[in-house]
C-alpha cells in the first residue's frame, strides 16, 4: 500500500511557509509556558519562601584566573549569556524572513518596520515627558520592545478567525523592535568602553566571516568562536547580548547541497538492495556518510540553527528568565508611583499610538504595502498587543533602574502588559464576532 503522504512532492513555497508555521507554533506554546513561569515567580516572591527564592538568583557562579574574575550572580549569567541565544534566534528568524520569507518584498517589509519604529519613538517620548526631571528618566528603554511569545500566544487563541497576515505583521514588528531595543541596550546601557576588548570582539566577527567564506561548516567551531566573541563584548563595556544579534544576522541563508545533488546522492545509496551492504565495505559506508551529510546540508545554516535552538529558547531559556526576573514583592508598591505610571502609559498608549500611527503614515505615503486580508481594525488590535513588552522590558529594567525602584518598574511592566493584552484581545474578540 502506497503512503500518499510520503509521495507528495515538495513545492518551493514549503521553504517559506513551513519554517514560519513552525516558528509560530513554538512561540504560541512558549507563551503559555512563559505565563506559567511569571505566575510561579510572583507567587514564590510573595510567599513564606520569598527570601530563599530571591536569594537564590543572587548566588555567585564563575571562575577566577589570577586577576581575571568571571564570577557573576546566577541572574546575571541568565540575563547576559542565556539571553544572547534568545537574540541570536530572533536574528536568525529576521534574516530568514528578509532573505527567504515574505519580507523579501521591500514595501511589505516596510510596514512592520514602520510600526516598530513608531512603537519605539512614541512610547519613549511619552515616558520622557512623564518622567521629566525625575529619577528614573534613564529607564526609557523599558517601553520600547514587544514580547514575541506572549503576542503570538494571544493570537493563537483565535486560530483561523484572524488574518494570517496579522501574525506575520506582528511577528516581524516584534523582531524588528527587539533588535532595535538590544542595539539601544548595547550602546545606551553599556559601561565605559574598553577599546581593546571591543577590537578583539570585531576581530572575532571577522574570523567568523572568514571561516564561513572558507567553507568551514562545523557547528562546534562556530560555537567556540561565538563564545570568544561574547567574552570580548562582555569585557568591552558594550552589552554582550549584541553578539547574538550580529552573529545571527551573519548566518548564511544559502544551502550547500541542492535538491538535484541530494537526489543523486540518495539515489546512489538506494541503488544498493537492502542486505547487500557487507560489513567493512568502505565504499558503501562512505556513500552512507555522504548521504547523511547531504541531508543535513540540504537545509541552510539559518534554518538548521533555528530548528535546533528555537525550542530550547522557547521552552527553557525564556521561562528561566521569567523565573529569575518576574518575582516582585507587591507589598508597599502601587501603580500610582511615577515610574510605574510612566511605564504603563508608554506601553499601553505609546505602543498602540506609535505602531498604528506610523503604519498608517507608511501606507498612506506609499512607502509600505498593506498585505491582503489585513485591515486597519486588525492592525489597531495588534497595536495594543505590542504593549506586551515583558521579556525585553524586564531585561532593560534590570540594567536601567536602581534596586530601590526596580520593583516599581517591574510592577509597571506587568501592569502595562496585562492591560495591553486585555485591550488587544477584547478588540480581536469583537472583530472576529462581527466578521462571523
């Protein structure tokens, strides 16, 4: 009996739609796990075990070599090293969409880019106006970014009742403004620059580029080079997570083994009847090894790395980050504090006004193209969802705020994210019911 599923041919479009669908599924599932981690962190931080829970993340971990000290707190290692992988995967997805996906069309890519730009400029402006002359002005970066997993998780509640183009718009926008936010982190929240370490970091990037040009395809080699680049940026005063963005954007999108060559190699292996391969047959074993490598290399490095790392980021790194950073004690903290209020206004009003307004201007001016099936009411609903800035907002808050006001900032982030989600989901419910 013939298995029709295995005999179906592959279309060129599968290289675009299947990786995108896989990315969305992982993000949607990760959003639920992330929410559970947030609730767990909040519960433990306000329980009888709060002292032990909060102290745990301050545990010093590291190595000392003479005058070189690589000892940091557990929270610091999570926020600086593990989150580098988070930004690396975001950069991989951005590059895949720009080179292989729907964003190859410049005018289609211009719409989420314009929305992301507005979603950074307007919230920051509102925050600076509200915090003018007050301690905490330096925390303007907390209102810039959008949490991809939470946004895609919210959209997953509606299934096919919302336009697929809305998912693409919000995913692209979230990636654009997360990359923008990490650039701000690297240069706006760094320390005094160590030019020698920075120069070594860029030398490491050049070595990575050279290794790629020479045809070196070993993942462990690039992992070691990437770790060296990360250490150099960490010592330079520029925030080390920028290494993840740069290396992700450098990953090649071209496949090494074409479909025709893959079929030729596999055909040579399959030509030998089952059971005819003798143990110790060097030629037969060489063909098998070559076939295995050909199958692996028939996917581009961008796709392979994303498939390998994205589940780890979504189901391990982000929940761990939430546990380490979302645990705030609510006693003695209220939403009326200036920092909390400014962050809520920036996330809820600033993001929605900026995303919708800049998107509308981009389309009306002819710079951007409105995708088929994507209407302005749905863009407005999506604009509210972009105020869910959880991951990056907490990340930047940890860098920008003193410990005395950090809880107030985190409360504003959680409150702004919750209110943004409620407004966005409510509008989507109304729109989908009206369509039905």
